[in-house]
C-alpha cells in the first residue's frame, strides 16, 4: 500500500491552508530531488522510496527545489506550533479549574464573613471613594436607640448626644479625606454607650459601630466619665487660676502639690510650679498644724487667720477641706473688712462711751422705732426700769408708759400729740420742742431723724439753766470790780461762748479795744480781734471748745502761748459756776526766754543725734545691697566666662572693684556704729588663740602693706596664750589700728605691732613713724567723721578709730593714743579677758 502524507494542524484553519498549498505545488509538477526527499523522510519518518514514487522520475529545477524546501520548513514549524498550543491549552484549562475552585472557596468565606458582620451587636459602614454611597453591614440593638434604616443611621445628630455626634462627624471626615484612624466612645440619647473604630484598608474607609455590654460597656462609661471629669477639673483649675484668692492643694503628708497664680504672687515666686517646688507656705506652722488637727472629711476648717504677705500683716478667711488624697484650701483676703469692722466697733464703742458719759439724756431708736441705745442720764431722767429698757420697747409703747406714770405733759388730744411726736421718723428735718413736765422741769427735746432710718432723741433740761443764769448775772456784777484791778488778764465767757466780762490787763496783753471785747461778743469775734497778735486760730478754737463744752465736769487747763509781739503768756482755763469759763493770762516772757534758749539747744542736739542714727540705720542698709551687687558683677567681669577685657577695661574694672570694696567697708563701719548706738550689738565670746589671731591679721594686711610699701613687724612673747573675747571684733580692732598706721606711714617705713600679757589682760600697741597728729587734734581722733586726710595716703570717712573705741569699750577695755607732729603715733589697747556669754551694748 502506498503511504500518503497528511498535513494536519490543531488550529482553526491551519491544516487546510497548508494542505492546499502543498497540493498546489504538486500539481505544478515541481519535484524534489533525492536529497530533499531524504530530509523529508527523516522528518516525517517515511522511506525515501515514498518520495521517489510520489514525485516520479522527473527532474526538478533549483528554484523549484528551494520553494518546495520552504514549504516543507513551514509545515514543520506549523506542526511544532501546534504541539506547543496544545500544551498551553491544557495548562490554561488546568489554571481555569483552579481559579473556579478558589472563587468558590472565596464566595464561601465571604458568606461566612457576612454572617459574622451581620451580627445584631455591630454595624459596619464602608465608603468606597469620596462621592459613592456608603455600604452598611450589620445592625445595632434596638435598645441603643440607633436607627435600623440605613438612610437614618448616618444622621448621627438625631440619635447621638450633641457632643458625641460632633466628635464622630469630625473623626469620619478626617478618616475619609485624610486617612486618619480613630477610636471613639459615643453616647446615644438613651444613655447607651457605643464603641466606634475608624480604619482605612484597600483604599476604602471603614467605620465599625459596636454595642458594648458588661465590662466593656462599663469600661467605656468610665472612659467617658473620666473625660468629663478631666474636662471639669481643667475648667475648675482654669477658674481657680484666674481668681485673685490664693488656692492650694496638698497630699496626705501636708505637702503642696498644686497652687494657683494668686498663691504664687502671695508667696513672691515667679510661677506656681516654683512655689510648689520650693514648698513656699502662705500660712505659718501653727496655723497649718491647727488645720490638720481640726479638719475632718465632714467638717472643713473655716476660720480667720493672720499672716504676712509682701511684708504686711494680712487677714484671710481660710477654708480648708479634707479630700481622699489630701486636702485643698482657699484664702480670701479680708484685711480691709477686718479693718473696717474693727474701726466700726471702735467708733460705736467710742460713741457709746461718749454718749453714756454725757449728762444730757440721749436715746436712739432704729428704723422700726425700737429703742436701740440709751445713756445713764436718760434712765435717770425718766426713772425707768432697766429690764424694760433692755427689752428694746417700741417708742409708742415707751410714750404710753411715761404717760401712765404721769411724767409727760398733759395734752388735750393725746393721740394727736403722740402722732405729731412720732412724725419725726417720717421727716427729714430736725424737730425741737419744749416739754413742760408735771414735776416742774422744762425740757428741750431735740429729735433728729437718721438717713438710714430711726432717730436720735436728746433731752436737754433747761430748769437749772434758768436758775444759773440768774445767779450768774448777780455774780458778774459783784466780781466785775474785783477783776478790773487784777494784774493778770482775765476774761469770763458764758456757756454760749460769749464774753461776759474782761479786765483792762486782758485787753492790753492782746492789744484789743474795749469795744472789741464788749460783753456779749462771741468768742469768734474775740478770735478775729486777737489775730493781729496771735495768728494761730487753732488756739482760740481750742479755748472755744473748752468754753462751750456740755460736760458736767469740765476739767481746768493750763498752757503757754507766744504772741507775735514776742510776749509769752501763761494761760489757764478755769471752769466757773453757772457753766461759765474764765481765761487768765500771765506775762512770763522774761523767764520763758531764758528757759527756751536752753530747751531749744538741747532739742537741737537731740534731733541731730536722732537724725544721724536714723540716717545710719536706714541708709547703710540701703547702700550695702547695691554695693554687694556692684562687687559681684565686677568680679564676674574679671572672669573669662564673660569674655576678654582690653587693658583699659581691665584697669577700669579694677578701679571699680577697689572703690566698691572701700565704700562697702565704710558702709559696714557705719552699720556697726549704728548697731552700737542702738544698743543691740552683741559680743560672741569665745576662746581665742592670740598667735593664730595675729597670723590671720598679718595675712589680711599683706595686700595693703604691699600697696603702701610698708613693713609690718610683729613682736610677741613666746607664749602669748589665749583670751576670751569676740574674735571678729578683736580682729577688726587690730586691722583698723594697723591700717590707720600704714595709711600715715611713708614708703619704706616700718609699723611695729607689739603684744604682751598683763595678768589676764591682752595688751598691744601699734607704732608708726609717720607724720603724727597735731596736739589740737588729739582730743577728736576718736570722734566720728574726724580724719586728717591730707596727711594720709588714702582719704577715709574718719570712722576707723571711732569703731576701735566702741569695740574696745564693749570689751570693757581701754584705748589711748600718743602722738606728736613728725614723730609718729602710738596707739595702745587693753582688752581684758571675759567670760563666754552674750553682752548687749548700751547706746552711746
């Protein structure tokens, strides 16, 4: 059987196209040579005889052979492609089967997840893109108040509390547009708690709403309560920071843990944290202990305490409450109220005491017309029971009782009279009426209404006044002739302040005429007439006050005045019967002038001494602080930390440092003298090794000796021993004397310090060979501010030897000085050994 060549392809049309092309070549009679057939047979597995029998014996040309070879190559490539496509098809089919299996499994998982998400205790809202409608999965319990409809669920303001809705809207907006995750706890209108979590995944925004229960719900509620309490605490702290009253908080040990700005200002710190850190207390220790002892959780401490704020005594109403973790308190400044209360109490007490001692009956009624105050004269006038008066009766009741006792004037219409009497409470003017009592007394009743309600009633008894006026007129006529012949100036005034009589000596001393001192002239007129001789109106006003006083017992008064003419008058104010007052004036000019000269001199010396002490005590303290600052900053400028100084700057800084140190020494000297003068200088006695003391003095004098080019020679015995004295003051004595000697010594000279013991006393002398001291200046060398600056190298304040004398005197020692011009000076001091105790210096 002859084999047939079949060309097939698994493609759609490949087999047919290739077969048709091969047959076309065969019909054209194109034949392949043996070589070609051999190749083809090798490819397809056929014998060469097959090609030969198929083609025949005809001979092919070269072109035909090439074309046929190409066809055969194309057929071979097609077969290879077909095999590869078949294999790929099988691979794709296998992958498709795997994809279908994975899709089925994914759908199953999605179903399970949707079942989990669709739980009634949670709802998930998914936003895919900014404008797309969100997808909602799951439901929340009905009892939470969350809407079940998707369209109503996103309207948070309808079912959430306003604060929770606002926070949630803001968080979702940041989640969707800024991919910012969040975790919130929100509350519904039914007071249910929900947990909301916002996340972003795969380009989508998720918000999960979970209904909490049991412990998680309780925890969420606690978080909300914590946030609310934190906000409340911050609000209260902000409020307490802004109030002007100091507020504080303490722990269980009583230590400050928080204060406000007002507390910080009160204890003079920059910030409240500094006050807490430094433990600055606004209350003293006794008050704090009292608070801790009396304060309980149910009974806070409430009291008014006093403390010192900014150097002033201040009163505070303190409220301190115990808390579980300690205590907290507030102090309200009531210094002004306390001052006003004390002033009011003093004023009321003073008025009550004044009115109670008046002989004129006085009664005060309040706005309800009840008796508020009465003096002894009022009770004695009407002879009323004290128990009845203390019951604060109504004014109408009081009038009825007096009428029943027959002590008020008889009236035709009692009701109208009482109504008219009580009308003063509705009036703004003072009413004055006369009451003629049945017992023969005549009273002037003065009723004055108070602006705030009530009235004051004053009962002036005119009965005795009429009798006194009659007797007074008689006495004036009898005494007139006697008074006119007295050498002393005499003037008699009535209780109304008008002059009744005056003698010629009175008018001559004051330089007034008889017409100006005519009887009936008021004391104001006398004062005006006497002004050319005495231009101090307060003097005559004082006379007028004593003359017109309403007191039953008017004390007499004496004094001295000086007229413009130079006359010195010794005056006397003597109360007379019938409420008159006599003024007498005696000319004591000659004796007063001599006494005054001595008093003025003594007063001038005393004031000068007081002025000096005040100046020393106040100014010295004020100078020391800035000088210390100047010295400190000067030393700081010398250090390398501030930066290098040029030569001139360094020189100026040295001058500043030297001058400041000198000035500080002067201020300290002045302060020491002021302390001695004030009598408060205390000596701290201790056992002093004199050899060590002298070594210390020589070390401190080294710079001064080098500066002056002077040598200090110290001569002491081998065993100088010890002494009981104030080491600091004794060293000051030695340094002051040696410094003074160096100051008045020339360069190259030697100052000799010789020390020895005489019994228990320590004696030393300082000798220099300087210019010496003139004999006329020796008595004043120990006086303050006395110095011979022209002869020394340095000018000083003249306080060195004065301080030496003061400190030596405090040690109960002695100091002497021997000197002559151009022969040097020797100062000898003796310091007795004391006992270890404190001695207070008496003021010089």
